C-alpha cells in the first residue's frame, strides 16, 4: 500500500492529526516522515512533544490553540479508555 501524500497538508493539520490519535500505521509512518522532512525535527512518535515543539516554533491564534487542545483531549480520553478496557480484560 502506498503512503498517502501529505505534502499539501499544513503543519498544524499534521500535528492535530497526530494528537487526535487513531492514525492507521501506514498513515502514521507517512505523517511522521512528512513532519521530519518539513521541520528537520526528530521528535519520534510522541504527540505531546510534537505539539510542544510546534507551539514554541509557530505562534497560533486562539482557533489554532483550541484545535490543538481539542485533539490532545481526545487523545487522552482514548488512552484512558484503552487502559480501562485492558483492566477489564477485553
């Protein structure tokens, strides 16, 4: 399966997608490669580190900050759900 073309996607949208979670493995690989290609940063797969780097590097308006916060909140909720399901033995 070919990697998706993310070259026209804004950096903010790439970071938001990474923060939102539930990215398919092929897309995650492409997303991280595109972030690395454009930024020269190697923050690995840590969504929070990418968010922090982006906020330090690019000033955002309130809408941009809200998008990042919303995506981060969704990622945290999914992680809590995953842990709860593991505890239930599912």
